[in-house]
C-alpha cells in the first residue's frame, strides 16, 4: 500500500513538473509607480498570432486598469507596453523502468529501462513597461512553459501567467465602486 502511494505521488510530481510554468517579474525599485496614469501598447511584429496577441493585450490592459490606469484619449501615454512572444522546441526525456526478481541479498532478477526523448514546444512571454518620457524599462514580467495544443488550455495558461506576473506589481489594485452605488453627497442644510 505504501509503495503504491509513493508511486502515485512520484507520477503526480512528474506530471506537475512537465506542465509547470515559470513566471517572474522585476522592476526598478526607485520608480514611483503611482505617477503613471495612462498606458499604450507598442506595435508588435505582424508574424505574431493575432488571436493570441489580442488575448494578451486584453489581459494586460485589464491588469493595468485594475491598478487605476487607462488608455489615453488624446494625450501621450505615461507607460508604453511592449509584448514579445517566442516559441521553440525543447528536448524532454522520460524513463520507464521495469524490473523482476526476488530475494534481497544474493537474489536473482533483472530489468529493462527505456528512455524516450521528445521535442516539446515551449513558449516565452515577456511584457515590458517602459517609461514614455525617459524611454527606460521600469517593469518586466516573464513567463515560460510548455505550450498546450488545445487553444482553450493555452489561453488559460496565458491568462494565469499574466495574472501571476502582475501579482507583485508595485502599484496595488484599485477597488472600483460597487455597481449602482451612488457616491455620498453632503445634503444642503435646511
């Protein structure tokens, strides 16, 4: 029973390791992020998958709006958002061992180990926020992980990665007023 439980745990750890995504973010600690009010996206290469790019832009825009920023109507943006995506094949190996035999010391037995190497598509997403005045990078979020063949699962992983990236963003989320609520006003005195 214990061996079976250990085997199941080992298999779960192996599967989790294959599907893990590495997400990180870094920023200039000397920058006051509360001064940024607006953002705009920089142009991206036309070779990028336009559906994926739209999903990424929507998600990044939502994260920045949750932190009180918006896209400018007529003026220049405070922050420029650069999105880069790359994809490459990475070799991954897996081994399966099968053994047989009996006895502890001096017993008999044998076994076979099979090693399989396959190329797995791996994607990297980089979101850069650049100060529009100084043209200096002030924040970078990076996500890297195996790509799913299922478009819905791939979208879920992208959204999860962006959410995790902005989890440590130096400007906290702004809580919007509840729908239908009216701001408190002072009533005139009679």
